[in-house]
């Protein structure tokens, strides 16, 4: 392999790693948002004097 192939391979690997990390962060964020929304619904059903 020549230098161009090594550099191209490095860019592809970097792109795949960044995409995987972004996907993981996005999925974790969606999961967290769903949990927070569930808590908000539960707390809004409680009577105001219990707060």
C-alpha cells in the first residue's frame, strides 16, 4: 500500500469511529429524554400539595 491508501484508510476509520460515537450519544440522549418525560408525566399527576 502506498501513502494515499494509508491516508484514505485512516480517514475512513476516523469517519466510522466518529459516526459510531455520535450514534451512541444520540441514542443515549433519546433514552434520557424519554426517562425525563416519564418523570414529568408522573410528577404532573401528583397533587400540587405533595410537592
